[in-house]
């Protein structure tokens, strides 16, 4: 268990205590370490020296094969885009279609021979699905028959950040392990082990709502305590140019959290994500609610704006109108449009 983050070790013990459950669903907000936990559970099921219900030894040939990503009895089912992001496969060349963020039916069908064959090393076979909600409806239905009637050696571990998006028939055939936000002290200790300084670890963990995996992901994307502290003031000036490299999805997420905090403060509550010392006085709640709606619309329009610079200018203008007390809200038909691809 030593390679597993300390805040996930109790969850692994609970998962292993489920005994011979053929399918375990790890359910909780994204960013809690579901991928790492799924890998540790699969490794324990395949370990060749430990008894059932115990974590993997980390030393046997099977454990080494899992760590190297070459175990013949372990398959990962995940979106192509995530496989590229994690280094499981190379990004497509220029001019090729972008990798899908969905798990598609052909990928499920491609596992048929694996699910029906015998175990290569005689312990078990594991199909790990991450994140399970990425399966489109057709793919989920294709998986259902195998999930209902697995072979004697086949086990499933599914991780999920949005269980409401899973088919009820998928959920009902799994034993669910609910993951909660870890104790802040444990999460901060782990983030410091990942070479985050105290200030960055504290600020990013707060921004992530206590989810250490999400905090680390944002740190690697270039966020820091200093950058977060300057964001509200940049929005007051309507400036977002230096943030374009983070991508529209992350920028909209950050602004949504800023809008949420300002709405809370407009009703006399403390902010959740940003330090109150870095926030301007809140404006009228109706104006802030309008901004929050604009951000939801921006998020729904897609992740690939046709003109990134114009997109960022539009986001900055909306933020300035919402945050600056001496800027009157623009009429709906005069707001800059956030153009994106379908």
C-alpha cells in the first residue's frame, strides 16, 4: 500500500473487504484519486503472494507487470483522449481527428476476446473502466451483458465521478464504494510530497473543494497561489490574456468558482474557493447570478472556441461587468458572444 496516497489507503481496505464482489464501483467527485485506487485494487486482485482481502505485495511478478502496464490479465477501458493524456498512446498526427472523450461501443466490443478467454497467470482477470460515466449509452448497453454474466475469473472495477450519468442497470450490478473528501491534513501532506509548496498546496486544495487529485492536476497545469490571488483583480480590469494557455474549460471553471464565491458573499456568507482578502466587494446578487448563467452557457458551448482570443475577451468583459460596481450590466443583446465549434 505504500505507493498509494495515504488518504486512499482506508478506501482500499474497504474495497478489499467486499470480498469476492465481481464488480466494484468507486464513486465520488472527480479528483479524489479514483484512477489510483482502481489500479491498486486491480493489483491486489492479481497479486500472486498476498491472500484475499489484502493489498498487493508490490514485489511479485504480477505486481511488477501491473506497474509496468503490461499485465496480460488487466485491461483498461477509457476514452482515447484520456489514454493520450496519460501517455498510454501517442496523440494523433496533424490533420487527424481529435481523440474522443467518450468510451465508444467499438472499444467495448474490442474487449470481447479478453473477457471470454482464460486467465493468463491463473489468478483472475480485471477489466478497469475509468471514468465509467464516459461510456456513451450504446457502449454501456454493450458492456451490460458481460457485467451481468461474467466468467468465473473476470472482475470489474469502475471509477465514477458522476454516478447519476451511469445507466441504473450498470450501477445495480456493482457494489458501490463511496469516496469522500479526505482530511485536509492528509491531503496537504500528500500534496507537499508532490513538491507543492505550502502556499500553493493550501490555495489549490481550497480551490478544488478538498480534492487533492484535482489540486495536483491544476498545479501541473500552471496554477499557483499567486496566480489565483491576482485573478479577481484582473477580472476587475477585464484582463484575461495571460490565462489563455490554460484553455477555455479550466478558465470557465475558475470563473464559475469566483462567481459562486461572490454570490455567497452577496448573501453574507464566507467564500469557499478563494481567499476573502483577494476578492473585491460583492456587487448585487442579480448581477452575479446573471454572470453565473453566462458561464454555464459558455461551458455548454464546447471546449474548442473558433477564436480563442475573442473567447477570452468575451469572458473577461462578462466578468468585469459582474464584479465592478461602477460598470452597468449590458443589455442581453449587446453582450459579446462566446463563439465555439458545435
